[in-house]
C-alpha cells in the first residue's frame, strides 16, 4: 500500500521483556516521527528523524527507549525492560519536505501499534 | 513551547446538522501551522485540514472548514451536514512553521453523530 505501515498491530509483552516496533514510512518521505498515545489522550511526541539522522529525541521518556532509522527509510522503536506504564498506542508518522521546516505539510500516520505490558 | 486546548471532551450531534469543535492554542512562534486530525475507533489518524498562521482566508476542504481567529488564538473545526461516519475522536494540533516539525496535540473531542 501507499500509506505508512506499522507492525505489529498489537503486541503483548510481560513486564521486563524487550520489544521492537517497526515503521515503514511512505516511500520517499524524508521526515519520520514517533508518538506515544495513552488511553484517552492525544499523541505525545517521542522522537524525530530526518533521513537517517535523529534530530530530536527529547520526548523519549527514559533511556529504556531507543529509536533508529539506519538507512533513512524503515525505523524501529525499541523499548527495553518494559514496564506497565509503557502500555500505549505507538504511532509513526512521515512527511515529505524538500526544504527542512516547511510548515504546511501534514504528517501521515500509520495505524499504530497497541502495546500492552502485563 | 506550544500548547493546544480542546475543552469539549465529548459532543453529541444530530445527523445532518453542522457541528463546531473548539480549539485554542498558545505559542511564542511568529509563524505556525494548525492541523485537524480525525481518529476513528480503528485507530488511524486521518489528516483533515490545515491552516497557516499567515493565510488570509480560512481553510476549507469539502465539508470541513476552519474558523481561524488569530487574535483570539482559536482554530475551530466546522463540519457541515454531519454524517454517521463522522463519529470519531478529533484532534487539533500545531507546529512551528520553521524548524522542528513535531506536532503538539490537544486532548481531543469525541464526536458522536446521532441518527
């Protein structure tokens, strides 16, 4: 398909396990974002890539969270030693911009990964 | 820093009526973009409409229009002739026009269309 693809759609893990969430952005999109959406809340920014460079990781809640985009396309969000408060929907979004910082381009979101930590 | 406030947690509207979803914002950036997204129960975030802070006219996209009042820092979404398929969560979001592209979202409004 032509949209942002995220996998898995659902993930259940036991507390303390490591998880990896995958995002495949729209082909050619330069910028990629990860957001965390708690139940009943709006998405909260986690981190941002422009091509393979991670330009902002200020939203990552702890050093247990790590994201990468080694070839400037697919991205993986990894959470180590998961805790119950990590339970949320993790959304990935991408956008295309030839000029960095052009503000009128909407971000296109995937369907998200619903993570449940038992 | 940017902040979005959506004061209506939930709204019920009769089918075919128009509905206005409120959004106020706060920012120190001189230029910025405002976005509305729809999130059905299936979870995907669907882009609806965009308004730039320097745009002279209010944005319109089909049944969606944005009532942008810059002095009041409000960017309300108007849906005309509501349909059952409009039932969803609606999020207002913003980002600075230049620089870091991350979106700041409000807490959302759950819209339910009554047949």
